[in-house]
C-alpha cells in the first residue's frame, strides 16, 4: 500500500485548526478539514477565484468571507497565504485557514444585509499590514466589535504557522514534488473508487420539500465507482439559496460519512463525484441572494436527499437520519447574546445546561435527549426581556421516507400562551419576549425501519 505521508504531514500541521486546507498553486487540494464538513470542497473554489484578482507572494495574506467564493457563512473568514512559491519540480503550496468570529443567526433577503461581506482582499503584503484597508473594514456599519484586533492577531498567527512549515519542510526534507502529489492523488482516487465498488451499484430518486416552498429533486446514480447526483427538476429559490460550491460539499459530506472516506478529503477523492445543478434552481444560487438560511436548512436538505437515495441503493445497517437542527439566538436587554449549539447529529453536542444558565438569564425546565433515536426535547424559560430569532425546517413537510422506512415526526418550536396552551411557531421568525416566557423545542431526526 502506498504511503499516506502527505495526509499525515498535513494533518499534523493543521491539527490546531478547526477548518483549513493545504493545496497547490495549481488548485489541487492535498488535505482539507472542517468542523462544518460541507465546506471542505469549497477551498479550491476560494483559492482559484481569489488568485484571479489578488496576486500573492509567499507570506502574503488575503481575506474573504464571501459565501459565493468559499461556500460558507459571513461570520466564517477565510485567510489564504502562499507557504512557498512554485519552483522547478515543486508546484508551490497554499495554506487556507477558515476561522469564525462573532457568529449569529442572520436571516435576510440580500447577502449584504447579513453582515460585513469582504471580497478577496489583501491584508498583508511584503510583510506589511494593509492598514488603510483594515481600518476601512473596521469602520463599516456591519463590522463586528473588536474585529480589527482579532484580524491583526490572526495575521500574526498565520505568519508563525508559515515559519513552522518552512522549518519542518527543511528539517524533515519533505519532498512535495509534482510527481509525489500526482501519485498521492491518484492513490486517493483509486481508494475511494474501490470503497464505492465494495457496495451495491444502481440508481435511485429522492425528494425533499422545504417549509420555505422549495422542492429538491435528486436522481442519484452509482456505476463503476463513480457517483452522479443530478438535481434537475429542483425548484427556484424563494427564501432558501445555496451556493453551488456548498451543494457539491453537502453531497460529498453525505458520501464521505456513508462510505467512510474522511482520510481522503482531497482532489483525488472529490473526483469520484459529479453534481449537476440546473441554472435557476435554489441549489445554484447567485449573488446577491442571501445564503445564511441556505447554508443551514438547504445544506441539510441536500444531505437528507443524498442519504435517502443511498439507502435505497445500498442496504446499509447505518441509520437514516435527517440532518436538520434548530438554531436559536437570544439577545438580552443587558447586552448578552446566546446562540444555541444544539445538534441532533451529535446528540446535543456542547449542550451544557449549567453553563448556559450561569451565563444567561435562562432556566431549563426539561431536557430529554436520545442520540440513538435522534431525538431532542427541551423546555426553557426566559428570566429577562429578550429578542429571540430562530430557524429550523421540516415542520410543515416531513421528508418523504424511502420504501421500508417511516419518516420522523415534524420538528416543533412552541411558545406557552397565557392560557397554558403550547402554540406552534413558524419554522423561522423573530419576536420580543417578556420575562417568564416558556419555550419548547422538539426535534426528531431518525427514520424508523
């Protein structure tokens, strides 16, 4: 078996980052990782689009958070830095790091209303910070508080990362030659193809309807180790808009989980997937459409459609689950702000009632979670005036279950009225709440055989 040393070296180098990629100047992705796995395929698109307009030398740094360049949220900022230039047999290496700052729940009609949108912009050139550009960003009315100091600190950390890379490359005599990279990517493609061939081949169709009115239609084909996802027939976007790069990423995340391909999140592995998205449909959104909702409920719909189709073709013991969650943001009068981190996927990952109650004027009255059945039920009460915003889906149209499965119950977000009755809230919205308001969330994600 061919040595996987490129993966091992890159994984060790990026071990402290939640979302990052190592790629060549030619656009070949050698290694990617992210806490939001649908992002990983977008690093190539980000680098190619950015370098068209912003030429960078080794050690320079560019920033962007444009959803249509990198396929992620505006509160996730991507930093691109050449580690070393192309030289002879060496194709040159680029580092892309994506970091989150001041996340929020922003549901708007136009992307620029979601927050500060930064197109590919140089912020460090020839060792000098581009102070006027950074200052202009910090003065923008949508710029988050303390953004300037966070940005400067991040640039400093990236410089240290590059110094570590160059030191390791020299001391370990790493040979990232074009020939070695080609061999590694060919090996990755062959491995992924063989994993796909181990299971049944065939084709299937699935359909998902979103509360916002969009209809997703998928025809999935698996033949000769190649997977083709065709979304022809999917509707235009009304409120949900997914950039095409995020659609591809959501498809690959579903495949990666199903076939266990996480070690090969690179250009070799990605080449085994082809995605067709008709012009004008909500999975091929164009600027200036807002993307926040699309990157949450739209991406979840793509993953669900892929999983339903895969389970029709391949008889798998893996559970079939909906990928949609409920996001809640509460802004309190004294200035604090709480953004929920509940996740059905990981069984309420990062949900610590004690920590939340110690930081915010909230009291939890009930918490029931069942990771195996993919269920989460909780009730909580506000202890101070606040504004609440929320976003979920599959409350009006539970997914159409494949043959042999029963669809989960609809998701619910409810408010207790003055008569003691629970009133269902729409799948998204915003309202002011007085102290003592009780809210209840019920999420169901498992398809039962």
